[in-house]
């Protein structure tokens, strides 16, 4: 009986590690500096708990607009003390497809950037990315604005995270 449990556990472990690697879980984020132009994001602001259905609905709506217009999906995350989560979710430089959409400008300038090509299940946590971006900035002698991050989704499998340099 113990032998079967050991064999089953070994197979499950190997399958889990293989899946983790296939999904891109072992890829370390690589940071670089990018100069970006002034850009506009059309979308809606969300303030509340991450478990609220409105957050998911905003994301799905923006993703559909992104597919329809061919413009990238963007999530701007703001650090908050009072509200559990504050994000602006929309499409980058796309046409304003509805009068109910607001706009937020992404300032032109130098940004710390990393591209993540991993599935959501194995993607690094946002806090880990922020720590690594700060370490990169210190090594380059830069001052990052870590209170706002810009997540630019390119298709289903690529995500670029940006932090503006002050």
C-alpha cells in the first residue's frame, strides 16, 4: 500500500513541476528602461474589494473592447491605504467607444519595464515585481514612482509592467 502511495505522489510531483515549467513559472523577470510617449487609456475606475464582481466585469468589458479595436488592455494600479484596491481598467490609445468611459493619461518619460510571458497561475506576485523593480532602479541610480503601476496586456500570454521614473 505504501508503495502505491509513494508512486502516486512521485507521479503527481513530476506532473506538477512539469506543468509549472510549461506555464512559464521558472522565468525570472528581466527589467529594462523604456522611453514611452504620452498615451491615453479609455476605461473605468474601480475602487473596492478584489472579490467584487464589478472588477471582473470591468476587466472582461475592457478585454472585449481591446479585441474589437485591436488596442492593448491596460490596468493602472494605485497603492491605497484606505481602499483595498484602486484600479483604472481600459484600452490604450484606442478610440473612445462610449461616452461613459473616462480617460487617464500615462505621462511621457522613462519607465522601468518588465515583460512577463507566463500563465496567470504561475505569474510572479505584484509585490515581488515591485520589489525587483525597486532593486533594478537602485542599481541604475533611478528613483521609481512605485505608487502607480501600469500593466499592459498584449494578447493572452504577454504582460508588460511599467513603473515611471521620477
